C-alpha cells in the first residue's frame, strides 16, 4: 500500500472527498483530514441523516416552520 499526501484548498475539500469516495471499492483504504479529528463521525452522522430523510423516517421543516422554531429558540436565550 502506498501513502499520498495532498494539500487541498479549503473550499475544494468537499469536492475532492466526493471524487475520492466515488473511486472503485477498496481503492482508498483510509482518509485522514489534518485538523479535523471528527471527520469520519460527522460523515457517518450526515449520511445517516440523509438516509432517514430519503426513507421517510425524518422530515425537513419548511421555511415558515423553521423560522418559527428559530424565533422560539432565540427568544429563549
């Protein structure tokens, strides 16, 4: 196995990771982001959240409901 180190511009990291994740299975063994120790945990959380929305187990708020909940939250601070 070979190790490659790359410097990726901050605003291109998501695009780069999308490209790498779409490579053949098992081609990339491990991804580590310097300075982001929670990348894998965050990735798993957001992938699960997306699956929950797509499967109908969770729903998104419309703009009006979001604004109302945010106003309640802000007023509670």
